[in-house]
C-alpha cells in the first residue's frame, strides 16, 4: 500500500482531512501511525494508529473510527516517542550524497513494513527507492546505504491508475495486438506491479502485451498470466495422453480464447466425461465444449 502526502483521509462518518505524514518505528522499519491534518488556517494534526486503517487506494484512505474519535486523539508531535515522523519536511539522503524531498512511503503486509520511499526534487520526477535493513532513520529523514538506491537506478513513481491508463492506451494503439485479442486481456496494477490476465490466440500476442507493459513508465514488474490458445491445445493434448491415452487418436482439440472445443469419434457419454475431466484442469481453460450429435431416428 502507498501512503503519499496529501492523500484524502475519511472517517466512518465523513471527511477527516489529508495525510500529512506517517510515524515509523526504528526497528523494524514499519508504519505505526498516520498523521492526519485537518483544516487550513487553524489546522490541527492527529496521529491515528495505523491499525485503524480499513481500506484505501492511491487517492484516499479510510479509517475505521468516527470523526469525534479522531479529533479526541492527542495532537501529533513532530517527533513522537518510540518512532520517527516522516513528512514533506524530511529528506532522503542517497549514498552519493544527493538530497531528495520525501513524498511518501510504500508498505507491505499486515505489519505495514516499510519497503520503498517516494522522493524527488521540486519540479522533477518522483522516483521509487527501495529501503534496505541497513538504511538509517533519524530526525532529518532517511539515510540510504545501498548503491541501488540512487535515483538514476530507480523506477519513476506514478499512481497505479496512471500506469494502467498509459498501458491501455499503448495497447489500443499497438499494431501488434489485434483488437479481438485485446478485448480478452485484463489489466490490473497494484503498487506499480502490472498483472496481465486473460486468453489470446497466440503466444506472440502474449509477448507483445508483456513488452508493452514493461515499457510503461512507472512499471515495477509484470506478472504475465495470459494463456494462448496454442498453449492450451498443447497442454490439453498432453493431459489426454496422460489420463485417456486410448482416445487420443480419436479426438481433435481446438481452443478459442480459452474455451476448449473437443471433436472426434467420441460419442459415448462415459468417454466424453473421462476426457472432459482430464482436460478441465488445464491452466487457462475457461470451459470445455463437445459438439452435439444426432441419434438415428427409428424408421416410420
């Protein structure tokens, strides 16, 4: 999950404010509290326990407490006991001595372990920098020790929605991805990781979609879960060979966008069930279909 300064924060009964920063414990590095700022002229800041977070996305966060309960919390201290307050006034110090303004943090797991920070100079692109166990938190911010934490090695930080929109636009304009295949591709982005799911007609289309995803600015990695009809045909034939070898020569397999069409000289219901059970577990299969056949009518 990403926490970026300025995210909208809502309580169970309405708007609560905006995220001003977070509190991170020194060992292990994990987010323990969220600093919520409410108001502009007479602004107040409250430090809400991170365990009260019940949901959110890159645009907003939802707390499992009412507004009165939130406002009853003590005012947030600049440096709370037992942790370090991270906010827009703090810096990220890179191994080469460069200083970047802290813009947000990324956490994983139920304990909200700190894995990355978002940082950048004013007017420049924000980058996503990995946090290592050897990095040091102090009152000035985060001091990074690993050489791969240099901005020149980092991925540009962008919101998941922006990454998804750019990828879909690139795919719609790509001559290598036919529209009929694109209609069967599903794209999801979470914390910069692009997940591709669906069925296409060829492995080449799968590769082209993955290449387009990796080229999108802000992409951290790609999980390709696309299945081509060609792959399904091979896998289904292999399973028939394994579980129903006596019927292999009598069956023709033909996958169409994940639906496996079976044909051939297999009319007995028991034989069809045997083959269906054999191929149904093939990865990527959405369904199995047999052709209907007519029984001979008795002479009148």
